[in-house]
C-alpha cells in the first residue's frame, strides 16, 4: 500500500512538472519603434485560479521572491528606470514580516526602454515565484522572453 501511494504521488508530481503553469508574453507599446524613441516593454501572464505571483516592487532575502526582469541578452536598447509592477496588490506577510506585492488573475510588468538602434534585439529572462494558495505550494519559475 505504501508503494502504491508513493508511486501515485510521484506520478502526480511528474504530471504537474510537465504542465506549463505560467506563460509570459512580451510586446512593445509601439509595434515598430524608431531609433531614438522611448517605448514600454509590456510583459504579461494570465494566472490560474488560486495562483499568485509576487511582484517586482519589494526586496526579500528569504521567503517570497520578487519577480525580476533581466534584459542582458538585448542589443540596441537601454533600460530607462526600474521595472514597474502594474496593479499589484499589497499585503504584509506575517511569516516573513515583510510588506510585499503580488498578482492574482493577471500579472503585468513594464519596463521603459530607449531604442538605440533600428535593428535592436530585445530578449531576456523573467524569473520569480509562483504560488498555489489552495495547495499551499510555491515554485520558482524562469522563462525566456523576446520581442521581434
């Protein structure tokens, strides 16, 4: 009986790992920006029921991990200012004693970028923590993004 239960749990975990629980999309606020222009990079994800993703607008060394946007793989652009979390909710986490931001239903981050060259390449990585409030589980995520 123990082995049957263990097999079931392992199979369930493997099935969940194969699912893509979070898919981020990226686009620019202007379809074809000219060199010298400043535009918004908009990175968005739809969240499943009971899911939450932590926003980018707090710091934590331990516990909830904020979402980060790394554009180091880009060419011909410059980031202007910090990444902004759009319409993030706020709460105080009693366990970690920190004020944090989070998203439910939809997550959206924006980064202002200056287009330096017309032949720019915008690519990078978004990473953070996805939690299922009903199951009481959290996992780290990392996904490549690109705008052509």
